[in-house]
C-alpha cells in the first residue's frame, strides 16, 4: 500500500491496527489465523469506524490493494527498462529501414518495393528477438545462435540470384517472416521451448500481438491522413515527410509496441 501511494503513513498504521484487532477478535471466536486474516481484510473496507475517514478509497480497490502484492521499486524499474528498450529498438529498426536510401533505393518506388518487402522480416524481427533475449536474460550461446540465424537469412535473401518475374524473391519475402518469427519464438520461450504449454502460450501471444499491431497501425494511418489534411489546408505538403519518416518509424514502433503490450497483458493476467 505504501508503494501505491494512495494513503498516508498514519492511515496505513491505523488500518493495520484495525486489521490486527479484527484478527484477534476472530481468533478468539475460534477461527484459525489464516481464516481470521482473510475475513479481516474483507471486512476492513466496511468497518463503520473508518468508513468516513477512508471514503475516498473504493472498497473494491482497497480489497485488491490488501490482497495483491504491491508493485515494488524493482518491478517499476523493470517496466521502465522494457519501455526504454522498446523505444531504442524502434528507432534502430526505423533507421535500418532508411539505410537502403543511401544506395539509391526508395521505399515508395515501385521498382524497389520488392527489396523492402523481402527484407521486412530482417528489418524488424531481430530487434523483437533481442528484446526477449534481454528480458529473459538468455545466455550468450542462445543469443549468438539466434542472431546468427537472422544475419545469415538477411545475407542469403539479398545475395541469392533472382530473375524476372522475380517469383523466387516474392515467395521468399512471403515465407521468410514466418520462419524468422519462429526463430523469435525461440527467444520468447527461452529454455522452456520443449514444454507444450509454453508453445501454446506463444501461439496465443502471436495472435494478441498481431491484433494489437493491426489496431495500432490503423491508428497511425488515420493520424497520418488527418495530419496530411490539416497541413494541406494551409498549403504545406507533408507527404514526403509522412512517407519517409512517419510510416517507416511508425511501422517499426508498431511492431515493438504490439509485442510489449501483448507481453504486459500476459504478465498481468
């Protein structure tokens, strides 16, 4: 309750005294210590002697605070680190997608779109895997193997010869993200990849992350259209900025944020 910051120290001490008195009375009535504690906690929010003083605290919320483990500083620190890694990896992934422009390739150039399409997995999924490796504190051997697979895949897909109508590149671009997502699953599962229950968790996680990603990306599209319309009204063309930065970095952030949201939901359920 101290970590939640909802009550003053004097209020917490008074609540503790009320709880101890209630437990003592219930114990004298013949209940065990555990039974007395549970019943005392449930009654605490409805005690008439403190109802006025704690009317600002909802009874249901008080019940949850008393029974749930408080969020300690270590948990808050981990959450902040995860958010920081999401931001960092989103920026790195977006910057990596800008690298081909240094060699004359353009994302919205029809002749170059196949290059971006087949590299979509290597652009984003390595950073998703790195997020899980850092989060689960995986060993360097596992990390080296997973990162090596991503690097080898990126090299092969860009060096493998393909001729018009580029059917090989198209098929590879469709199936490579699926393969790399399974590799990302190895980073997600860690040492528990042999357990069927954890593999089912990864399947559910995949579906939730996909839904979150679609919703977030639709929101980015709507935001882009509104921004374009607003600035067009004052005769400022932002189409190049939206294509070059908002779509690229927004798309990269969408993947990382969706992963983080799905992982946070699983952790709090």
